C-alpha cells in the first residue's frame, strides 16, 4: 500500500485526534498505582526460592594490568557452590558490531584487565551475603600496566596499547561529509575545542538478573529496554535456540540507554544457571553500577565555522575523537550519529567531518539519552554563539538568519539527513515571547553597567534531532466480555506507554480504556519486537497498534454486516462504540453483542477472527523533532557559583497524543541536561581510579537545583507515520544541556570569556573569569 493510501485509510481517526488536542486522556491509574503504592516489583523485589543461588563478581582494582594467577583460597567453604572464571564457563567473546573484532571483549576478563571494575571471577553461593564476602577473599596476582585514560593520547598510541592484537588504540575512523571545506569565501572563521565530558546514566535502579532453568533452556528476568535483543545475545552466547530463552522484564527503574544490550554479568548468570541447573540471582550495588554500567558522551570536538560578515554560514569543519572505553564498539556509532546531526537547524552548505573512536582504560561507552545527538547539538550551538560574539551579533539574530525555512521541507542537509517537517522559527518565536527576550537583555545590560556581582546569562539552543528507527510489532484482539488485548514489542520504562497505547485503541475502536489490557515485557508471550530506544515507542509501536486496531475494526464491520444482513458499505462504526446501519438509526449492534453472536451457528469461520497483527516501520524513514530551549542563569562572578533561575522549553514532536506524558518526558530530559551542564562528570585519577564512584561524589542534580520548568508544545505533524507523531523521549536533554552551557558563558562573556567546557562548576567558572581578566590586563598565568 502506498503511503498516501495508507494515510487515507487511517484519516478518520487521524483527523479525530488532531481536534482532540491530546487533552481527554490522562495517564492510567492502573499503570501508575503500583509505583505510587510501592507494590511494583523491580529485579531485587522478585521473590527468591529457598534453593536460589546467588552470584557476586570479583572485579579488577586496576585500570590496566596482567592477570598472573587466581587463588580461590576458600573454595571449599560451606555454602560456596563454586568459583568460576571465563575458562570454566567457556563463553565466547563479545565481538564489536561497529569496530574491528580485535577489540572483542571476554565476558569475564582473562589474562588482562582493561578497566577498573572489570569482572574477572564470579562466586556462586547459597546466600547473597556469603557470595559477596567470599568474593572479597579471592586472591588475584596482578602485574600493573600503564593505563591510557586520555582519548587524545590514546589516538597517538602513546604509552600502552590496550588491545595487543589490534596493535593500536584506534578502533574505528572515518571521513564523513565533504573531504575538504573551502573557507576562502568566508569573512570570518571561528575555531575551538569542545569537550562533552564522560557521564554516568545513574538510573535509580542498578542492573541485575535472575535466571532459572526451564526445560532445555532458561527463563530470565532482567531490567532491560530491549528484551528481544537480550534473548538473541544470550541465546547466541550459550549456543541455544532463541526460542529456548524467555526474557521477562519486571518494572524498570530508569533506562536512559545503557539498559539495552545484556551486560557480561547477565550473560554469566544465565550461563551459570544452565550449567548448575539451578536458579541464580545477581543484583549489582550502586558502586558496581557506577564502575561497570556503560558511561555516555565522552567526546572531544575540534571545530571551525566560517561565515560571511552578515552572518550567513559558509561551511563547517569538525573533527571528533570519541572515547570508546576499554572495549570500543558503540562509540563509533555515536560518532556517526553526531556527524549526521551536525548541521542542526541551520542551512550549512558544506560540512567536512572526520571522526575516530579510541580505546582507553575506562568503562566502555554506549548510548546515553540522546546518543550522539546532544553532542552534535552542543557542537553547532556552541559554535553559533562563538560566531555571534565574533560578528557582534545577537545570538538569536544570527540563528534567525540561518534557520531552515518552513517552506524548505523536506530538507536534506549537507550530512545527508532528510528532515521531514519543521517550523524552527515557530518554536523560537514562542520561546522568545514567553521569556520576553528583549526585557531580559535589558536587565542583563543594567547588571553589567551597575557592576553587580551576580550577572545574568541568557542561553539559546535551537535543536533538531532524529528519532524512530526499525520496525515494531503489535497485535490487537477482541475477547469475551469485550475485553481488548493489545500485545506490543515496545517496553515501558516509566514513560506512560500503557496509557498512550490504550488511548489509541480506545479512540479507534470506541471502547473504554478500562476494557483494554496491554501485554508486553515477555518474549514468551509477545512473539517479536525491538523494544524502547531512540524515542521510537509511540511512532513505531503506537503506529503498529493503530494499524492493527484499524484492521480489526474492518474485520468487525464485516462480521457486523453479516449479522445485520447488510452490505459492508452500509455498516457504520458508532462513536460511542458498536455498529449501526446508514439511514436506520434504530439498529445498533454493540461490541458485546457482536462478540457473543460471532459464535452463532451459520456464521462463517473467517468472519470470527477478531484479531489483527501489524508490523510498522520497515523501510520507513526517521522523523526529526525540533525545538528551542532558553535558559536564564545568575553567575556569581566573585565565587563562580551558577544558579539556573528559569528554563523555557518549546518542543515540537509532531502531533501530540497526550500532553501530560509528553511534558513529563521533557521534564526528565531537562533535569538530565542540567546535570551534565552544571554538575555531572565521571573523573578518574592518573592511575585510572574512579574518583566519582558513589552518589556523594558524582553530582546528580536534586529538586533544589531544578527550577520550575516552563514547557510548551507546538505541533508540526510528520507524514511518515499515521499518528503524525515524532519522538520526544530525548528532546529535553538535547535542548537543555547546551542552552544552559551557553547561558553561563553568556553571563561572563563581557569579561572576555569565550568558552568553558561542561560541567561548569564554581571553580571552573571562577578560573575562567580570572584567566580572562588576566588576559585583558596583558598578563599570562
């Protein structure tokens, strides 16, 4: 079916939603009650049988070392089931998808450890406490090696080579975009180095797993966003058929990217359960989580942006060094995504981009909320502010002169990204009006004239991001009592997915939400799916649910036509639910009657199939949400302290299904943006020891640091799915992070400060002010 025909087929529902403004539906109490009441079961809440075994891991105390010997001195202690190394379990290495296989990762380290906290040995005991205590007594002899912690040093292969078989620390490199940008026609070129620091996802729930033998396979519980991916990888590692592995996801306490692919610890526990023919359980501690759960960002960017004197951009050059951690893989993917989104919301005719991904003796890097898009937005938005300063232009005015115009869509950027729809000026206008931008600039000018200690900074970010990948499965069926069962491959992690999918079904079929059951999170019940990542759940999973619902409605109409002895073209679907006949108002066939009479004698069997399956998204392009974030900060120029006083977020994710859920996603994303901009950073010392290994030292923002968030949603529908929706799960962090960074720098730019890397903690801000002051005075520190 063509895309136009598809939209025409779904148009009645589509038009109904657009007039509803997303307001009638709220989050379902049935979805939220378990979390509000404390009855939701997370991985550590799952009941444990008396014969359940417990695992604890022995982790490397070194960032880089040879493993010389392992001495399990208490192996025969009562209650100890076994102490296992990689050789004992004979598990295959994890081969990178994006980098050379010479950077493969053993599931348990053998012969060599490459980052602090890398698991080497697993202890299995009859109690959790005994397993942990025993793990602390395992004696391992190490030969320490020089760690490589700086990705720029890793690029030069100075010091140690982390993977000897590779012979280099460069795991991937590519030249993307144009090979060479010509700045000869540029009147001004600004250049700088930007660093997106390494951060931790720090979900409220750490990782864990429970595995129990089931027949010739396993039943596994784990907090993941992609249970089908987990099933595939675990089955492959254990040489099992995929159908022999059943993955069930309990409640998930935050995903944010790292809870996608299974971790080595989860694969090991599955292998132990299969080997020992008993259930095995493991839940990591918070300290283990900060050590070994994949980190995010960690990207160094060198940029040059050229423009005419009037601000028209001529071209952009960028070189990115992506830290991949000890086992590079997804870092290469992140660098490619950064390239794809480097143009941002602007017309940039020429982009030259090169990137490498390197190995370092640090925790591996993977996707973290936004996954390459916040890095790209930071790159172009910081460059725009620097260009505005160089040209003595207001940063908003510079953006207005270069934003892609609404009539230019669909628009293909110099990086090959095909933006589907947008009104970038529209969100900028709404944000500026809400702030009263001119008044804020006047207040800023007065503070500078009066020499106040606390200076006002105004940060602007016009962002565009990419969402919606892969295809997704859904099934909708009608059962006795007019219950509607919806099966979906997307995975809720607290975003209100049950409420959104129920709203689609209720509005399509005309049934109450109370009669709808959403089934997910179990590969043994839902046959396939791809899970929740890349802001895809609604536009892929929701569109699949819509397609299945519309097809089911067509089946129900055909059955109603038979029961009413009428032509299908005369059957109408009533808004209140059920069916009637055109021109015969007294004839009504309710859903309950339809289902009951489906079993009457003489009803053709093919008409009684009140179930429909759908797969949506294959060969569908991604969508490009966008928006404008404005941040207002006060910077105490005497001590460097930053206070975020206002944050305005105007986001456009196409047609909004449920405003409350969309705004909730924005709130969470902005909070994480505040964290990266002002507080959060993973820090190692020169030997690779983690200095921010607990929540007392790793600076997560609290409610005290997050102001009231002023949010607004505009709607520019996409034509790429029947809902007209784009993703919104990551927009908040993409727009907020650099808006806040720009605001802090703007507050002190009049003192000569041109750039500061995140996080902008008081000491860093104070030093930047002091350095700029000395430079103005002609001194050198």
